[in-house]
C-alpha cells in the first residue's frame, strides 16, 4: 500500500519545520565563539529583552497553531474535490509567481506593520509584544501577539499565495524561503558570506534598527525589500560599524533624526 503526503499538508507543515531547523542552526552558532559577528554583545539579550526565551518558544508555537489551522482551512476551501494534483507550470512562470508573492507579502506587511505602530491601542495591546525583544534572535522572529500573527503573517501569506496563483507545491518552496528570510532578519548576526545579505537590503542589520527605540517609526518593511520605506519616507539609513570589543553595530546615519524619534 503506497503512502503519500499531499502538497497541501507539506505546504502547511514544512515551513514550520524549516523555522525550527533554521533557528536551530543559529542556536548552535550561539554556543560558539562568534562575538565578532554579533550586532549586540551577548549579554544584552538578558538585560534588554523583557521576556524569557521559553516564553518566546511558547508564543511562537501558539502562532504556528493558528497558522496551521488557517492553512488547512484555505486548502480545504480551494481544493479540488476530485483530489487532482495541479500540474506545475514552467520554471519561468514559477519565478514570476515568486516575485508577485514577494511583492504582495511585502506590501501587506508594510502597511499593516506600520499601522500597528501608528495606532496607539494596537501598538500597546498587540504589536508591543514583538518589541519586547529589543535584541532580536532567530527563533523570536514569529514571537507576536496571536492577532498580529494572524493579520500580518497568516493572512499576508494567504493573500500572497492566492494573488500569485501558485500551486500548493510551489507554496512549499515559497513559504519555506519566506520563513528562512524572516528568521535570518531576526538572527542578530552579521555573518560573512551570507547570500541573503548580498541579495536583499532588508537584512538583520536593517531590521535591528527598527527594533531599537530610535528606529520605532522607521524600517517597517519586511521580509524582502525596502521599497515602501524608501517611497513613503520611513527609511532610516545606517552604517554598519565594528564595535569595540568585537562584533558590529548598526548606527543611524542621521543621528539628529534618531534622537528626535527617541524623544517622541
């Protein structure tokens, strides 16, 4: 008797497995001597972050539970009752679908993310949970209030999937890639040879600026491009400088702008 797992199930669970496996790689690196690649000294995780790492793990698992439920519901609604597997389109079409999905996800997340900062009620009761991690780390990438996770990540992912018109099989690869990118942006490291830093300006240093108090009103873009920040004037340029004692520090270029943002 042949046993097979549907693309829909793989598209639901593979990105979650990728999240913990890729985060696990950074946990291993964290046990090594990598002080020269940190964006914050190691001790700052304990002194600046408000929540424990076990609290973060529980919070992420809750969000992923919602993610699984919505994904399975979506595939049930749009699925073929005959169980027919959709044929994969040519590679060029898949590449275009990736780009469309990236654009849709970036657009949705930029405006929803920015609104959660503008709206004081939503920031205080919803989005501030993510910002309890002043010093980001890999498996804290999806540490959000469940409502934020539903709006930004789950609905944003569903829209990307539907608008791009990708098949469930393509979705396995796209959402695994988006997961890797999101984890990488929160890893708190600037590693040499990181291909994602070569391909994308939206990276761990760029997102670290946003997690600092002075960057709270800037660098909302995630997870791929920085275009909306640049178009709408919320881009905070920075330099990556070597820190005395080892490691790097992302510093705003416009210090007066950073000081004004910190005081607001």
